[in-house]
């Protein structure tokens, strides 16, 4: 089955970022959307808060005009970033000064975030979410994420 081009491009960029160590949830250039947007931070002007789902004035204008960024509407990019951050264990919206957000990022947490992204991207494209994520990203988590999240929050 041939996948839509924007889906393939997004997955390839996320795969590359994950394996090259350039996937960082707290950086707007290296987060999920930052990587999909070619490591630029231009997308951050679409909302007031990292991980927020409410479009800013700029985001609303682009959305109403039907503008797409690497194939995605502003609202789709914001939802994708929110899914990634939630998958990594962050509370939304993310703010670096929030003391409860001091999460030690592990490969397992990034992998869970990527799985959330793939699920959301699959839904956007109307593709069955029966993907084998561990085979897709060539990674098997070493521990259960729920145990790691509980340890990190204590």
C-alpha cells in the first residue's frame, strides 16, 4: 500500500531525528513538529504555548487561508506536537519554568512519544493503526514506560 507523501516525509524525519539523537521535546526546533518543519521554529508562532492547541492570531489566519506547512494545517501541527509531548509524559501546555515538568528524557520516553505521533498521523491519513512501531523505528523499549514515569515523578 502506497502511503501519502506527507506521511512518508514526516515518518522519515522523525525516524532520522530519533536515531541521530536530534529529537528533543523541550526544543521547538528539535521536537516532533520542529523536525517535520525541517528544524525551524517558525511553527511556534501558530500558538502561544508549546503543546497548546489554541491557534494564535497568526495560526488562525493561516488556518482560515488553508495554508499548509509541509502538508499539514496549523491545527494538525499543534495536535501532533501535543500528542508527542503527552506521549513523552509531559503535562500540557509545556512551560520550562514549571517545576513539575523536570522529566529526565530517555529513549523509551521518546519512543513512546513517537508512537503517539505515528498513531495521530495514521488517523489523519485514514491509515489503519496496525503498525508495528518497534519494527518501524528499529527500537524495543527496555522497560515499561509507566514504571519509568512513576519513578521520574516521585
